[in-house]
């Protein structure tokens, strides 16, 4: 069975390599449909209450982007690695095309900054909530279109036939990198074969700038197949979905921030604020306080649509107070959900035997503000939380899927149970990964149990947030 899988994987990779021209044509077709769904709905009137995805292009585009595309691209990462990035992503195609015809300048240091995956994800997520990106085509054009424009500009300016945007600045690069570590496939490099090549020694173009000779995991690889059998040393190979997390990846402070404060904190706040009665209560109390003091400007709904949601024709406009409330709710979730989890990882690491600095490899790059509170071993523990973090983002995005399907008359009696099953399985997998990572620290069994239990306690606010969203609200 293992040999059959390995042979099938090799044949698939060779097919991708040998049919690169055909795949490029497929990518251009995807680019066309992407731009069509991005631009045309923005030029049409907003749909009325009778519109559905079957008779209105705007609703259909909304379902395509937020009901199918984003949720299931996330699902594809732990199943197939970053094949979406290498084979289908319109932004990847456009930025590489622009770099082929651009100025080819050297990549500046500011682009290489390691914090972009976290910062870009956070800014895009927050801005999307302020402009209601899941509901309105102009907001989609601003968020997705702005990202695509950035990909084109960066591609034109920097790199030669490289995907500089994808490597450093794409808002979801960090998320895809994390989830792809769970993929049951990777391009494995044989160091012996690399040193003594027998075939295919001509140069190849690794567009996402992966150092092929030292490639160990699937997080950065776009699974495009261009390097298949290169020097007789690189082959698509099946593996355990836990191999990279437990045995290879050590993590760093920015990945920990993205997992704990981004995917499990900020994203939770972004998904939950619109359903929370607490948000309404606090906003009403703040509005009353302002009116009693004759302060009315925060209640004005005069912000342009590209700053705050402003569609008076359909009675949907945010006041400045609404915008401030959304920001407070999201940052509150970062503190309330992400804070305890970060502390739990820190405490769990304190309980365990020390981890050698060379095993983390990135301790020296930690920012000064972390000080003594940032421990290198905790970043490795945080890697175990990737399944739970990814499941949370998928469940939040799929809420739009369910809402649109419900509006079309599809029964949703199965939704709550399915959500709990997905979240429960993801949490169990995360705890299993944490247990295995802790076990590599050679701790006593009692210490191993205690450290895993501490991380479990840290996950409680995350679990409670989704319980409120699924059941209470």
C-alpha cells in the first residue's frame, strides 16, 4: 500500500512538471473568472430581499468567494498542502506573470520582515469586518482587489519570475503555511542524491523562493511539481500528517502570535461580534452615555464605505461608535481568548525540561518586548494547536456558507452537531500533538500530563467562545 501511494504521488508530481504549460492556461481561466466575480458585481445595484444566488450575480459571487472558495481552500491545505497556491491561486499567477515582465529589482529588507504574515492577516481581517466584506461587493473589491493590486505591483517591482508577494506579503500566507504542515504529502529531498545527481541538473524556477536543497517540510512549498525528480533528489512522498509538527517544525514567535492571538483570538472576535448580544448592550450603553453629555459625532453615520460600512439605500450603515465597538470587541477577544492560551503555553514550557536553543533555531530573533516572558520551547508547543486554530477559522467562514444556504431554503438541523464534531476532533488532534511534542522533551509522565492539562485549560476560553456562537447566541 505504501509503495502504491508513493508511486502514485511520483506520477502525479511528474504530470504536474511535464504539463506546466497546460496548467498555466488553466490558471489564466481561473484568473478570468476571479476578476469577473470581483469586478462585475461591484458595478451592479445591490440585491433586494428577493434575490438569491440562482438569479443574482452579486449573491452568487458572495457565495463563491465566502461560501465555497475561502472555507474549502483552507480545508485543502491539510489535505493537499499548498497545491491551491501553486496550481490555482489567481494572485500567485498574476504576481509571477508581473515579475516575468517587471523590473526585477532586489527584494528589499522591509519585505523580508518576519512579522508580515501576522500583521497582514490581522489588518486584512479587521478591515474586512469594518467594511462588511462578507456582504457587499464594493468591500470585496477593496479587500481582495487591493490584495491583487498589491500582488501585481510587488511582482512588477521585485524578483525575476518569483512570487515575492506570496512568499512575504500575502495576507493568508502565514495561515496556509501553518495548515500545510499537516498535509500527508511533501516533496522529500535526498541529500545524497543531491550531492551526486544523475539527471535533470538543469536549473529550475522555484517561484515561491523555497531553498530546495534544504527543504524539510511542506509549509513553504506550493506543490507545483516543477522540482519533481530534480537532480534525481526531490520526490513527492506520502508521510504522517503529524511528522512535520512533531519532528521537524520548531516554530517561532511570529507563528505563535499568528496561532494564538491571530487565528484563535482575533479571528474569533471577528466572527463573533455580529452575533453577540454583549456587543449590542455595550454599544447601547455607550450611546446613552454620549447622548446624556451632548456628544453626538460618534453616532454619525457619515464615514465613506471604504472606511466603515455605509449603504443607506439598504439601511445598513455603521456609525463611528459601531466601528470603535467592533475594534474593542475584536481586541477584547485577543486578550480574553488568546491571552490565557499564551500564558498556558508559557506555564507548560516552564514545567518541562529545557529545550536546546539550536532545536528552536529562532530564539535570537524574538522581539525585545517579549523579554523573559517569551520562551523558545513554548513556540514549539504552539505548533500543536494548528488543527484547532484552523478548524476555528473554517467554522467561522463556513457560517457564511450556512447562512446563504439557509436563505435558499436548505434545512440546517444538522449544522450545530456537525460544527461540534469538527471542533471536537480538531481539539483532540491538537491535544494529541501537544502530548507528543511534550513527550519529546523527555519529561516524567506526571510532568507530561500536567503540561498537557495546562494547555487544555488554556483552550477553555476558545471553546467557550464557539459554544456561545453555536448554541447561546
